C-alpha cells in the first residue's frame, strides 16, 4: 500500500475554510444536531485562526482540523463512495468536532489537552491526505477506518461515562492512542524512511490483530462462561480495537456494562481469571496486566 503523495490540499485561509465547510455542511446528510456540533467546532477553528495571540502550533492544528473536516465532508459526497464509507466519513466529521470541543474545553487539564491535541493533529494529517491522487479506494478505507478507531478511542477517553476513573489509566490510554495515531501518520508519509514505515506498520498490525490474540479470546470465553451481557462483550471488543490487548480489554472490563460480570468472576475463585477481575475492582486497571493468567 503506497503512502499518500501529491494530492494533499494546499493550506487554506480562514475564509476559504469557512466557506467550504459551511457549504459542505449544508449539503450533507448530517442531522441538525450534528450540523450544530460541526458548526461550533468550525467557529472554534476560525476563532483560533483569527486570534493574534494564538501560537503557531495552535493555528496549525486549527487549520488542519478545519481542512480535515472539509475533506471528510467532500469524501462523504463522492458518488464513488459506498454507503458504508459515507457513514464512516460522516462519523469522522462529527467525531473531530466533538474532540475539538473537548481539547479546547478550559475545564480539561492542560496536560490532557496537550495529549488530545497531539492525537488530533496526527489524525488530521491523515484526513487531509485522504484526497491524495495516488490513494486507491481500498487505501482510503484502510486509513479512514484506522482514523475512526483512533478517534473513537480518543472520544471514549474524554466522555464522562467512559473515561477511566484513575489518572494512571487515562495516561496509559492517551499514550497508546498517541502511538497508534503517530504510526498511522508515519505509515502514510511518503518522506518517512522504509525502516520507520516498517516499524509503523508493525505497530498497526499488532493493533489490528488485538482481538485475535489468544489471551483475548480466552478472556471472551471466560466472560461468556460468566454469562456476560452482550453490552459487556461489545464494550470489551470496542475498547480492544481502539487501544489494543491488554490495555483496551482491561479498559472495557472497567465499564459499568461489565460490572456485574466482573464481580461474579472475582467471586469465582476456582477460575484462573478470578485474580484479574478482583484487581480490576480494587486497582487501576492498567496495573492488572500481571494478573492475566499465563499460558
């Protein structure tokens, strides 16, 4: 799969970003509520770009986000794009807008804002490169699918109902998402060395194979033995796809959808998984890796 080259859009002025995004929004299939979220994000982007006191780094990211939203809107309207892929691009448009709202929220600690900004910056490089002239439809699906997974993880770390309760857990997941976003950017960069691209591909392959990991499969088998509800199985799978094995899987176990199942598993001391479940109840889940049963 070749990296993107020769087709990324040139930097746009604030007025160009405003005109193009608003036109794309008007003709999109997004709901009124979704359009309002995107408009609010666009207003934030334009506010930063027109702020004399904003740093160059802040303006670069704001411009990338505005351009990325515009490119995703364009891809969603491309007649050659399948209905499934159109839905993915729509999700990316709204997701970026939601993430932008979080990273510019004054109530979010500065160190967390910085971590989210880094992930968003890398994701927007991917989005703006999705229009590269040498990208095949399959390449676009590959990169946009990865962007959707990473963005989904970023949003989940931020949402009050899904964010980890312990700071050590949050930091671990932020780092994982940063690594995945950086790997995706490197893999798509035509100027990266082959060694760097190979290393990035290895990171992406390991992440892609997370739900195929034998230990993950054994955990799922144990959850099913404990009669875990489908909502628990789904959240463990989603988090594993977003943040890998075991970090994402343990994050999923800490979700309220799995609370009853985890308690039942901890109480079943005849099971090899009992200590792991008890650890997730008592401690930051990122410290529980050593409690995963060995082969």
